[in-house]
């Protein structure tokens, strides 16, 4: 009886993704073989890991290899492995659905009409190299049987928008992928992939580092010597790049790599890569990260997150220990003292690499910072043991130069003698922050202000409150004290006098806006604007308050402090009107308009937009009528 064949349709977005994979993803079509060999190697790794606790999976056949077979007359190429294989459900889940774990952002980009280059960058982070086979094949047939199961599954597609799945027979575990090759077309980059020399060259160039024998006509094509065990002088940069792509499923070359070895009572070695681009889901809650962990050259965990702190989750690579037992479990790893030691050692080595780039290859460091600077800021806020080292590597936008980032050390070096604090302002974007009225007095005095516009900056400034003996101070909180001691004393005296003269008006504004304000006062913070809102020293910034509200849960709204510019015409005329008629009803309307003005100036939302619009319309009508 013939096996039942089920036909499935790709979703529209998945079909579009497949079209990109086939027609424009790779500049060199031979990469398809690297991707399929890489997947086969992963399957063998997983078999080795599972067989540590289930030795019966390899009891009948301990062979671990990858085989290439060609039929020149039929123009087929088959890539087979004796790895873990897949069940029918796994085939549908992993092969039938492209990029199953990360389609949300990709689909959004597709709907937005993103360019092919943007989509290619995202596709490269999904690890969907299997579909590169359609660049060189008119039909792809996958036959697989999971280790420990009797039934096999066949998956087949021509890449035209649908695929079939059926039960099948396969005498051994593992997976075989047969490509019905397209005609040779040198102009479009399709070579003869049934040719011995062509296959040998591709494997040697892209997959020489694979840990399992790649056999073709009973000849082993790869050296199988792990890169991390070879002297760096014997490994070409291209080999490192190909190995990185093999373990990361990234299509871009790494930005930087380093090797490290620890010897003594405990021995371990590592090969670590800094990617050139951040993965699309780096800041998603369910982002999967971790280094490959080997024990005596045997893979025991594909993603060991315990080997690095969370803020270094973007690093890729391998760690090989001579002291870990092969059957160590995930729970044992979390409790293992050696893992904690490796983690500490790797963190130090990684920060050494950051420092090297900062000191010796600064342009490359700036590229790294652009992609992963936010995670280093996480480290400054969470890794107290290495906090000082990390803080020295942090870079910020500032009012000093719109085209250059600055370190805290350089900021302090530019401070005038009378400046005692490092000033900063947090916000949603540079545009919002650099146009904030809070900066007016600082700009007038020539004081530099750091623009902290990353979400993580709100937590950073709570953990890093000083540098080189200088306190970090928000220009949006507390009072302003600029200039030398004599100048500050004079300004304070003048403000005190003006405050007393304006006490009635300030009290009236407070009464009208008591729901939102805990204090109304005059300030020397403003030079051009009439008003701004500030917080007390220990209050949350508006940005932090918004972030906390986004996190869920009801939180009481903070009352702010309204600061008025005593030299602004609006404030002066409000004071004159109050002195003539302290009960004037329009004073309350002007107070509400000032409050709305201050909220909009700092990028915050109005509590009642329709009411603000009505008051603004009334004011415009009144002004136009009296002209």
C-alpha cells in the first residue's frame, strides 16, 4: 500500500522569504554545500549529546560521518549524515516552516516593503541555510529517520510554494538530502556539483574544520582538526570566518576573534567571535544564547548560557575543557565550580579583547559599539566585579560634538575648572534631548551634557553614579548650580529675592495644578524658555516612569516640580496680571497652558490633549481679536 502523501502550502511571507533565499541571498552559490554540511554536523553533535544519557541510540551503529554521493547521469547530489535525524513532527516543525522561531520582525519588515539587503541581513540570523539548496536544485528531497525510531519521513519540494510530507522507509538513522541539480550555468554561478574536483574544492574551502569525516567516494575531504586546538599561526583568517559561520548560522564575517587557553590543575581553551552585526532578537526576552561546550573534544552542550554573563550573550564560539565529565547534566553545570571559574576567566578575556580593540583598533571598536554598546551598558549596571573596567569602555553622545561619541574620561578632561559634576539628560532620542529647555543654562555656560538615549541608560545611571571622583548629575533633577562659588552665591541670592516677590503667583499656579505638581519655583536653569518640569534628586525621570509603566502594573503618577524663568516675558506678564487681579480666572488657564508647554518640550504626553487644544484656541482667538 502506497504511503499517504500530505501536501502543505507555504504561507505568503514564507514564500517571499524562500524566493529571496533562492534568488538573491548568496553571492556565491556554492555556499549551499557549506550550509547543508553544517546542518549535518549539527545533527551529529546532537546525536552525541543525546547518546550520553541514551547509549542505545548508537548501540547498533556508532558511525558518525557525512557522505556526499553523486549520480552524474541523473544530475543528483546527495548529502547524508548518520546523526540524530528527525521525526515526522520535527520535519514539519523545522523544515516545513521557515524561520519558525523568529518570523515576527521579519514579516513586519516584509509588510513594510523593506529592501532586499535589509531582509537578507535578517534572514542570515535565522539559520535557514537548508533552503539555500534551491539556488542550485530544481527539486529537494529530504529523507530522515530519528535515532530510536523505526519510521522514516520524506519531505519534498520544488520551492514553488508548497511541499509534501509522507511516511517512508530508511534502514538507518540520520538524514539524506538529495538535490535534483539545475543545469550548469557558469554565468549565473551554477557549477557542476557532480564533479569530483569541484566538490573537493568547496569542502576544503568552507568545511575543512568540521569535526566529522566528510566522505566522497570513500575519500575523506576534510582535516577534522578543531580550529581551537591548532596554533593560531597555522589557521588562515578565512578558516576562522568559515568556522564562525558554521557555528553561528550568520552569513557575515565576524568582526573580531580571539583564542585563549588556561593551563594548570584545570585546563580549558576557547575560541570566541565578536559578530559584525547584532542579531535581530538580541534584546528579546526569549533570545537564545550560549557558547558551544566541549569536554575533551566531545560536544556536550550546543548553547551553554552559563559560560558567560548575560550582557555578553552576543558572543559566539566554543569552550573545550579537559576536566568536565562527558555525562555532565545541565543542572550539574549550573552548580559546577569549574563552570563558574571558566565563566570568570572568559569574562576577563572578553573584556581584554574589548580593551584591545578600544586601544589598538578603535575604528573596529566603534563598529562593535554601534552593534553591542547597549549590552556593555547592561554589564556596567550588573557586573559589579568588572564595573570599573566596563565603565571605562562606555561611549556616549553629547553636546560636545554631534558626530563623535565620548568616553567619561574624555568628558572629564574637557570640564572647566569650576565644574564639579558630570551632567547628563536621559530621553527617547537625541533630537528630543538636545532641544530640551533643561539644557539652556548649561549651553550658555559652555558646559557639556551627555545625551543618554538608550533604554538601558536609565538603569545605568542608577548603578554608575560617579566617575573619577565626579558625580553624575541629571540636568532634569534638583536645582542648578553653575559657575564658581561666588557666582553661585550671587545667583542664589537673586533667585531668593525674586521668589519672594513672586510668591503669590507661584502659590496660585500651585493651586491650579496641585494634581500634577508638588512645587512651583523660579529657576536659573532657563534662558530662552518660560517653563520646564524637573524632578527631585531621587525621583524617576519621565523616561524611566514610562518604561516602568510599559513593564505592566499600576504605578502612582509622580508629581513634578514646575520651574519658571523669571526673565521670560510670559512669566513677567503673568506676575503683573496677578498683582492687578489675583482672582483673575485666566491665570488658571495660563497655568494649564504652561504645564502643557513644559510636557511637550520634554517629549512627554499631555494629560488632557483636548483641553489643551481648547485653551490654546481660546488664547489665539483672544490675541487675534485684540490686535
